[in-house]
C-alpha cells in the first residue's frame, strides 16, 4: 500500500499551515486541531481499504499461437469475488495486464468504472472499445496486441490498483495469471496457393509443366497441334498407328539444403518502406482498452514492430522456398550456423513444412561470429547425395580466400548457390555526390568495397557456382526464381 495524491496534498497543507502558525500564533491551535483530525481519517481510510474493499477475481483468455505482425485480441474478465461477504468497491480501479516484451500494446492502464461492476449496466455500442458487461457483476472486455518478435512468450500476472475512498491510499493487488504461447512468422502466403501464385507471378515465371523438354518422363499422350516434333515417340506411334508424344515434367526427388547465417552478418536492421527502422516506445492510454495499435502501423518507425533484422527476412524466404521445393516433390534440409546452430535432416512431403516451422520459429540472430567454412564442411559431412545448397549470408571480399578450398570440393559433388544480401547503406554512400573531402573519401571507400564484392561474385561464377545478390525485400521472389531456373535447366 502506498500513499495517494490526497495524502501528499494534505501533508503539504499541514506543513504550510504549520509554517504560518510559526509566524502567526493564532493559527497554532488550528494547525494542531487539523493534524489531530486528519490522522484518524488517514488511519480509517487505510483500514477500510485493507479490510473491507473488494479484491476482485480476474481471468485472461488468449490463443496459444500468434502470428507475427497480425493483431490478436486478449479477453479479460473482471468479476467480484463470491465469498458470501459483500465487500465495498474501491473509489478508483485501474487494471494492468503485465504483457510480454514481445507484444505491442497501447491499452493500459485501464480505468474501470465502479458503476459497471455495481449496477450491471451495459456499455454503449458507440464506444470504440471491444468490451461488454454480462450479468453477475462481471465486466468482460478485449484489447488488441500485435506480436513483433518470434519465439515463446509468457504472461505472468495482472495487477489492480485500488484507490481508497478518501484518496489517501492506493493498494496494489497482484493476481497470478499465467498464459503461455508462441509467435510464428506470417505464413499466409504458404497457406494459400493463390498467394504463392502471386509470389511466382512477381518473379515472371509460372510453375507450368514443360512438354518434351523436361528431365523426367511422365506419360504418353496423343499429339496435339503445337507440340514439338522432337517429343514424338516413334515406337509408340508405330504401335498405335497415330502420332504419340512423350510428356515430361520437371525432375522430382531431388534435394535442397538451406543454410542460414544467424551471426553478425545478418544481424542488422533492415530498411523498410518507412526508412531505416529503430525500436521506439508505445503510447499508453488511461481509457478502457480500445487499443491504439494496428496492423497497418506494424513496422513503422517509432513502433516496437520496427525492430526487424535481415535474418528475419532470410528465415521467411527460406521457409517459403521450402514450401515450393516440397510442392515440387524435392526433399528439404535446413541448417543454421552462427549464433544458433541447428540441423534438420532432409525430409519430403508437405508434413515436413510443419516440422520446419516448429523447429525454426524461435531462431534469432545475434552479434556472434559465424564461419561459412565450418557450415559448408558440416554440410559436406552430412549430405549423402547431390544437393542444391543455398547459403544465405552477407558475403564479402575476405570470404574468397577463406572459402577457396571448400568450394572446390563442393563443386565436384553438389550445386552451390551463394546468396548475399545487399548493403543498402554502402550503396547509398557510393552513389551520393560528396560535399567535401571527408565525404569524398567515404564515397570512394564504399565504391571500392562494393566493387570488390562484385569481382568476388564474378570469380565464383567462373568457377561454376551460382551467386545471387538482392535486398531483403526481394529475397523470397529472387530465390524462387533461381530455384525454378535450376530445375528447368537440369543443373542438378
């Protein structure tokens, strides 16, 4: 229990009255009588708050699975305790739901109207809040939250701040109320073939079946106008006495390995449409929760959702291309190296996507060293057949020498695609017009750095490796396009 505003105002008044009585004797009795009258009121107010005030019971309802960046609603029920003794309602009631740091919310503290718990009156529908009042002196309302970080989360308690009748005291009542769950990336694109079709359409490639130019024989059928003469099966044509063509499809039963760098290379805030993102503070409201968070504002500067790294985009792109590869009948393996090391062996079938999601939803990057050489060495020791290895990192000039030995071994047994996320800040510095000597030196250094990166990629391409450099926002579509080109070109 802590003193309230009235306590400090009264104490300040007594001090001023005592100071006045020091200089003016007639005020001395007034000061003494005021102090003697105020003391029992303060004590009585504290006793009523401690012994006769309603403590309430609270309940929270929330789904155990949330989606990153998607609004969810938490249902709170506040009811009077059923102890057989009718307790008094506090003069003021404020509720705090101690939500996890990984959720963005602007609803608290909530100021509860005493009359709603006493008279069972309904709440007007004109209010913007999602709350209602049910029978039995029970107040039910909902407030919105938006997850801005993947991983597990936990609610631990709710707190009620009760104000005494005379305003001298405030009592904090803690209700242990645990809720646990997990936040997964937004997989709406993976759940709908229409969404995937939109992603494939953005790459300029349609995942259509090729006739007469594929890698695997699928079936025989009658000749149609427009079919290639090379596709005709002359033996089948002779047996059936009519033109028969061979129909092919892209080769199935291949294997794809995705290697994600969770170290310092991708532990950088990505640049969004709003500009360079930084994590900000949330605005709080004293009103009943209507929420001042929205999905449209998620990721904007000044919001918690703006804290998004390049690794987040790389992970989402890896899961999306895993969906595409599994749809094509290929086996998918995935490994992380750097801050966190994980290995998921190759698996086929769409059920493997669920395992990937549940195994990687809480992987995060950190400012830790990462060894590309060790990651590729580990992959070579685990892979038993020819595989398309896709490594996503931020590749630099010094990686050319450190990877030279292992790249020769990989080229003999596997097909390697080295994906490097662009450094937009360095590109911006290299393209700007310098205003002085210092800026000219920075521009020249940035230009030389980017040129060295491009020369390294050209060297790897001459060795027969595949390279891809793109921004984090185009990573998903660029990876899908490169994967389909590999499939159609028969490079595996």
